[in-house]
């Protein structure tokens, strides 16, 4: 299992913008209230110690060691690359519960997004614009929006683009 803790630093901020995490704030789940146990609890015995879904009743080989390594990192961004079935989603959810930090988990397919949402019902999923119909024309998806930098009106959109570019 390869774990990369390279710090993207300024390159990431240059690409996504300084306020990337704030802009996606509504899509993060970071308030579990009393459902979160502290790192002092013996979470290593089972994912259930972290109040994760019941289907995850035991750790797979290597997951505890990887979580311990990632928890010790002071990096802002951590990429975990592991084979199918290694339990990356569970490890991401466990890391979030242990650190109580906002977590962005990215998948490469809609099937994986649906699986994460099914396995972790509190997860928020954001898909591409082609997955969302417009309000005025339900048979037309948002990827067909015609708003551009030059023209801030689209016949399919309910609202026009504001003067400030949003």
C-alpha cells in the first residue's frame, strides 16, 4: 500500500484557489456531536469504536498501521493509493472521525460515489453538472448551461450570473 504525504502547498492553492475548502464547506460533514470518540479511546480494536456504520465491524490487514501513519503526518493534503478492496473509504471516514477535520474524499466513478454515500449515509456527494437537471427544463442538464464570461444569461437557468461572476 503506497501512501504519499507530499504537500501540494502553493501549487494546489494556485490551481484550486485559496478558499477551496471554504467554498466546498457545505459538502463536508464535520459535526458529529457526541458520536465522535477521542483519539485516546481504543479505536484500534474495531471501526465500531469510532461509531462508524455497523457493516464495518473489524479492520482489514494494514488499515490500523496506515491510519496511525497518516495520523502522525503534519501534511495539509494526504493521498492514499491502495488496491481495490483495501478499505480506503473506511480509512478516510476513520481519519475524519479521529481528527474531527473536514475531509474531502474523491472518487473516479459515479459507482464509487454512490458506494461511499451508501456506506456512509452522512457523506455528501457532489457530482458533475451533467448529473443535475435545470429547474426550468428537467430534460436538460446543467452542463448545457450557456453562461459564459461574455454572456451572463442562459435560457435554461433560473437565475442569471451575477455581475461579480458568480
